[in-house]
């Protein structure tokens, strides 16, 4: 019996995770959760969360902002690591092989693979299952822009911009030009107008655009 391809396995795994998740958001959807009187969670698009007891949750995939009022310790598991805080506001993004943690207020302790580090306000850290990277200064305004309905890019390669746009709109934008994909992009896109993003890229960066049924767009 032939084995399913890796891509097919990933799709199947994602479908199972979506069905099993305690909380989920669809493409383009955001959702507010009050997991406890002192714990507020804002879920971004394409996000899956599982509750873990009374004092934590697992971010299975996607992005969330967590606000803790300081009445008790709380944890977030993501990508093989654990974040622990009491009074803090943090943004956690897990959309690829790495987890990105940004401390917006207070402080948070990050633990993974036997390593542990405290992240202070205004700092950001990436990690994967093998360990932690060094903290860096965070662009706090850019990290939190999605909460106000805006995607903000500052010298981000166009290929990465398109990958982010695809998280928020149905269908898919394909980029068929590697050189164009390396172009640094500075732009803001309102989520309510996300369908116009390919047109903005065409006008600003000279991409050729072909629209197809079902929300599919080819840029080259």
C-alpha cells in the first residue's frame, strides 16, 4: 500500500488538530477568550488552542496575545517550550518551525530543551525544540498591529509578506519570481481590505498579476 505524501500527511494532521482543538479561528477571523477572571486571550487568524488544566493552554498553531492580571502563575505551551508569567502581556506566534515570543508588558520566563531565560518588556525571542536564541529588541508596534486590524511591514522580503497575507485571505497568492520575492517591502495593509493586497503589490513593486477563480492569484 503506498504511503501518503508528506504534504498529504501535513494536511491530514492539520484537519485532525482543527477538529480536536478546544478553540479555533478560521482564515481572517479573530477571537477574544476569557480563560479565567485574570486571563484574557486574543486569538489571531488560523489559530488553534487547547486548554491544559486551569492554569495554562497549548498554542497548537497560529498566534495569540495573552494578558495576565497578576492573580496567579499561568503558562503557555508552544512548539516544545513553555512560557510562564504572572503579571504580563505577551504575544506568541507559532506559524512555522520556530516560536516567536514578544514580551509587551511585564516579564515572562521561557523554558525549552533544558534552557531557561527571562524575557523583559520590549524584548523578543525565537526558539525551537533544540533551544533558545538570544533575545532582541522587539518592534512592539508591528507585533501588535494585527489586533487593530492592520498588517505592518518594514523592510520585510516580499516572499514573507505574501506568506503572511495568505494567512488572512481565502484562496492563495503564489509568487513566481524569486528575485522579486527578495524585494524589501514597506507597507501597511488593512485586514478589511486584504483582498486588495495583490493589487497593491502589483502597483508598488511592478509585479505582473493573474487572477484565477477561488481567490487564487499568481504574481510574477
